[in-house]
């Protein structure tokens, strides 16, 4: 079984790392999970943080402008 966790983000530079840490801290025995971060055209540093998450097996998607 696979659980997809979608995290929308808009100007969340100060909070997204803590949120991802909390999501990682939840134990899901026997369930594979994928984390998809969707940045909705942030103008702060939020966009740069999910880029680094790709190396941790997470998917980051970006909107060019706020939708």
C-alpha cells in the first residue's frame, strides 16, 4: 500500500522544514509513502527548500505564479 502526502506551500520558508520533519516522524508500519510538495508561486525562499528535498526521495512541483 502506498500513501501519497501532498503538501501545498506558499511563502512558508519559516515553517516548511519543521513540517517535513513532523511528517517524517510519523511511523506508518507497512505503508510506503511519497511526499509531494507543491509550491504555489512563493516569493520568499520556500521554492529553494523543496529543491533540496529531491535528494531525499521527495517530489517538488512549482507553479510560476499563484493559482
